[in-house]
């Protein structure tokens, strides 16, 4: 499988967050480069600056605004799966603190991107790439 095949498979998933992350994968030359990038994202997270499209608040907030419903659904899924009693409890589990709405959207953007990177790595594994 080559990079183009992977991007096609991901776009067929009809998942907004996967499509958003897939846009960043075009920057890489090989499947191995993509895997390394996604692994780095899932291990170290967005706060490291590895996600070049999501460094500034205006970028992360725009990502959140474009994908608000999908991100909120993901939050609800994690709250239920991991037993968080409230959104506040969930937010406290993230890597960072949000003192205002801009910072909250920033944290949630990175959370969604990181979790979507994990999904894509799982897809790669299923496809035996």
C-alpha cells in the first residue's frame, strides 16, 4: 500500500476528524513517515508543537469550531467509557489547564487530534501496513 491508497481508505471512512487529520498526512512521503508522525502525536501530544497545522490558538480554535459536534461526541464517549462524572472532571484529565474558552478549545482540539491519530494507527494495523 502506498500513501495515496491510505489517504483514500481514510477518506472513505466518512469521519470528519479522520478527514481533518488526513489533510496533514499529505505532507509526508511514505507510510513509514506517516506512522512515525502519528506515533509521535499519540505519545507526546499536540502541546509539543508537532502538529504544524495546530500551533496557534486561532488554528486550534478554528479546528474545534469546524468539528465541535464530533469533538463533543468524542468527549461524551470518553466520559462514559472512563467513568468521568462531569465535563470538568474530564477536562482535568487532559494534559494542560484551560483558564478560558480559547484555552479549552485548544485542549479539546489536541485531544481530538491525538485520539484520531490513534484511530488512524489502528486502521493502519488493520490494513496490515
